[in-house]
């Protein structure tokens, strides 16, 4: 439902649900005001159904649900508050305080708006226009411009087809929506994005019992028509080192068993695509797993607990979990290192089970977005699979799944199928309602027709392909941002079944010669290794302050920036204790 808030700054529309609390709605409203550089003093906030009936709020009112307050879709609420002198006077936590009780508006767990990334803020400010040179059709002077040489919008289809760009970038798509959604200058802003929701509303207020005892057109999801999404949140996956990928594949080469890992890195702009975004992969971490020749098994609770710790350490390194990667390799037995090509246009690219896995990961890594009515929109989490290509070579393929795929999985409407290229549609139960599902396809006459998706449909309608590669002059060099200097040399964790372990002996072999050489550059390169940093933290020899110095030195590539924290680290008691332990170890 939509509520309208009228203030001296105009009308603001807030998307909400009947079961949401008033505090959550006010938090969304405060976030919208903050985006327009308006500081809302929630302690002086008054509101009412008319300009004459505005009253102040207390914590009891704030905790009540929208339906309890008698508000319905389209209602106008008049609000007023005392202006704050500047934005910094607002609560640093970004919270709404009502009579001393704070309601945080920075948590996505309750569907509230959270600050979007600095990268998105930068791309928001750019127009992304595609420049064109003067052509033979131009009749004007050097300083003129006409329809043949004026810049193209970033979503121009002809440009993308000419440059073999399959999907437009997210910010190009967003600007295309903005052009039609918010045409008038000075009018209230309407968030153009809405995260699809295919769940049945079990809190419907239309006067009937909740599903499965009752249903109406308001609470049941509409029929769903699937078609391939024309935009993607990430355009390119960039592995910062070929050695990083080789070390991951080496596990299969040495054992013939498949492996699974989480990719850590950051997001940056990708100038090959207008307003594009790339995922820069700095490290791969393999959680505890039981690998086999045709797959692998993981215990969800064990992996969850392990990843909580790794994510926290990665955060200290200014990294985040940006995707997953797994192998699906089978030796072709030709004696030349070639592998079977299992995934192609006549079989499948990602199986239905893998699509569901990708969708679940995307749902747990939401993309905060101020242009969405829910405060988030889809995800930038990517899925990479290492398999054989048509030439029998080991290759990487990178994907995301669509917003429709996320909504279908969240509503538990699809399951894996015995045919990997097909997703099975679940039946309606007392817990879920599954509406009619269709998909658009071209028939033998090249005409686009609507096909009933039940009982199963091709998962290609849920897939988005991404490009991938290594840093180049065009996409940026590894030295352009802080990161690791060394991607090889220290054992990876959780490879005990392969005869590989992390222990003091391996630690001494890796770091002790560099630590006693007196060559700071060699030592720095050894310190700047993801798996080494994780292991050093696990043995708990360094204090938290000493470990912070280690991280600061290791993550810098510029000697002018890493030399000082490195020298400070070498003089600490913790580092000297570590060297003594290694010196005395076998």
C-alpha cells in the first residue's frame, strides 16, 4: 500500500504494508527526507489526517501497526517538525527517536531504507551519455551539434548491439526509468523501482480469513509472465590474478574432486559499459566441505558459523563477499589436460538447482538502493562456474539471476528438476499460493508467443550472463586500488582431505625467511596474502591492535603507505613472540 506524507517540502509517497509499524513508515519517510538534504527532527514531529489536527507522537503510537491506526492505501498524512540547523545534527545512527525510544532506519532486516554505496552515489550523479564524433551527415560547424552527432543515452540499444553488450547496466536502466517516472522538476520524488514480491499476503484486511481459508484479488499474487531481464546489476567479473584462479582449480587437478568457494573483493565502476559496474575478486575462500567427483556436500550450519568469522575479518580488510565460485570439471582422458564440455546452449548453463542456490545467495546479499520503494533492489552477488568450454579448455562463466528468480525462490514457487535446464513449478499448498505462470518465447515462425510454464519451464529465462577477465589497461590495473600483493604460497584452509594443512610448520616455511631477511619489500609481499592473514588471526598471537597494524600494512600496495605500519608491527611484542615461536618450531 501507498501512504502520502504532506509537509512544507511537498508530498512524499511511502510504500508500506498494513502489518508494518508506524515507526518503520516514519523511518522510511526520514530516509527520503535525508536524500533531499532535509534534516527531520523526529522529537518535534507532529502528524494528523488534516493540517488542523496534527498531534505529537509517543512510543506507543509508533509501535502500532498501520492497520491498527485505520490507515489505508492512498491516505494523506499531514506532518510538520522543527527544522534542524544542519544535517550533522541528526542522530549519527540514522534513527528516529520518539519520546526517547529509538527506531533504527539503517537495517534492511525490517525492509527499511539503508544508505546505498558510495559507488552508486557517484553513478547517480553522472548522466552516462555516450559521445559521438561528427559524421559526414553533419551540416554544421565544429562547435555545433545535431541528431547525427549528439550524445546517445546510456541505454541506447543500437550502441549495445554494435559493441556486443548483451545487457544494459543497472544505472542505465535506472536513468531510463527516471526519465518517464519523474519528469516534472520540483514535484515529489517517486521511487521508480519495486522489488518483485510473489508471496500471498497473509495479513489481508479485506474482511476475510487469511489464506488458506480465504483469498481475494487484493492479497493473491497476479499471474506471472517471465521474460529475459534486459539489465544486470553487475556487468563484469574481474579476477585480480590468474594465480588466484589457478590455485582454486589446482584442488581439482590434484584430486579430481569438485570444489566450492566464496569470492571476496569489492565493486568498482566498469567503463567498458555505460555506467557499468564490475566485481573485483581479490580472494577466494573455501568453507568446510566434503568434495566428490560429481559434486560436493556442505553442512549449512557449519558453513554459516565459519563464514560469520571470515566475513568479519574480510571487513577489516575492506573486502566483502561478492560472489561464489564452484568447479564442474571432468577430465576428457586425452592425456592433454582437456576436459569435457558439459554446459552449452543445447544442454544448460546453470542447472535449476544452481539457479535456486544463486537466488538464495542474492536474497541474502541485498543491494541497498534509495531509488527502490523497499529500500533495496536485487543484488550484486555473482555466481561463477569453472567448467569446460567448446574447445575442451577450462574456462569460467559468470552469471546473476533475475529479480523474478529471486521472487520465485523467496515465495518457494520453484524447485529443481531432473532435467537441469528446466525449473519445476511447485503446487499450491496451505503455506503458499502459486498463481498462473507464463513465459514468452519465439515459435517456429519467429513470432513471440506466451507459453504456460507449468509444470516446468527453461531456467534460461532467469539467467543473466556477465563477462569476466583479468585487469587490463582498459579496466584498471591491480595497483589502482588497495589489495593483495601475493595470491600464492600459503596453504588454503579446509583442504585436509587433500593432504594440505595449515600449521606452524607451513607458517614458518612461508614467512620466517622473509621476516628475518631484512628486506621489507619481500616481507610485505608475503604478509599481503588473504589466507595467511586469516591463519595468523586464528592462532591468536597478535593483539587486536597488532593485527590491525598487520592488516593496514598488508592491504596497501604503495610503499609510502605500508612502510610505517609495517615498521610499527615489527616492533610489537606480539610480532616478536610470533617470530620466536616459529624459530623454536620444528
